[in-house]
């Protein structure tokens, strides 16, 4: 039997003060459990990002996983890349995450080289990219810096390259927003998060995770220099977009 990841109980006890959410050592330890119980469709998005790598990775190019956390998307891409001289570059600004990412990558043998870089994704120069994945990461970047980040991605892409951008989103329509919020809440309850855990984590994320609408994302991608972009996956208020260079 494979070893089960530690269970997320970070917000299981009442707190006198809720501080902003950070990807520290405690989050790193429980991250696989946390994200699968919190983000509907996460496993599907990660696995299908591997199919993007199979279809769009070009020989003698780079594939980037920006905000790689423990390397789930990096692994999915590496397993499906079938062209020669294609290197994966995984980037995260958390030392705890990148250390564990290296451990997870070393547990599987592969001929596809991977560089794990501990850095702010805004400081990474994208070069000769055929595929870039930004899965559930842009939402943590300040809004006024999101366009410049995506412009850097677009400028560093090869013709025919693709960006996979996955995010939590909001809805301008009040009824739609209420529906998706309630369904996401039901998802977390179904995964055994208590109302106190949900409330305390929401408070911790309030100023850290700032979602945009799907239309805002699409408009920003066009402004960044992508020739077309569209929605390819949605599960409640979590979506993934594909943008083509």
C-alpha cells in the first residue's frame, strides 16, 4: 500500500488571530492532502497538463512549471514528453516546496532532465518555451503584476507554444457567483473539512488569493501577446485556460 500523505489539520483548532496564508513548512507537509480536498478538479488538471506536454512539447525547447510546489505538474509533463532535448524547468519561491519537489522527482527515473529552481516566478526569464504551466499560482500574484508576468511568458515562447493557466475564478453575475461558491463549499465539506476549518482558511487567504473572472483572464492573455485563448476545463469556480502563441 502506498504511503498516505499527512492529513491537513492546519486550521482544525480555533485561532485567536488569523495570519495571512503562506507556503511554509507546515503547509508543505500536508499540501497533497490540502489541495486535493480544497480544489475540485485538481487531479484532472494536473494529469491533463501531461497531455499538453505530449502534444505541444517541442524538441530542443523548454517546458516550464511556474509555481511548481511539490512537482505534481512537473512529473505529469516529464512522464509524457516524447521529443528529444526537451528540458523541464520547475520554479517555486518556497524553499520547503522545492526541496520536497526534488525528492519527489528523484523517486522516478526519467531521461527528461528537470531543473528545480527556488525563485520568484516574476524573476525568471522564459526562454525557448514550447509549454508553460501556471497551475493555481497567478492568483497569488498582485493583480497589477499579472500582465507583465504573462507578457514575459509570451515573449519567451516559441511559435506554436502553449500556456496552461489554471485558476480559481470569480463571476460577475451574482447568481453564478453564489452557485459556484456554494458548490465549492459543499466540496470542501464533503472532503471532511469542518466549517471552522473552512472559515479560518478563508480568512487566511482573503488578502493573499485574489481571483479574477474568466473574461478578465482571457482579455489579459490577449493583451499579453497570445494569439488566442480559450477555456478548456472547469469544475465549479476552478478553471483552466489554454493560450496559444
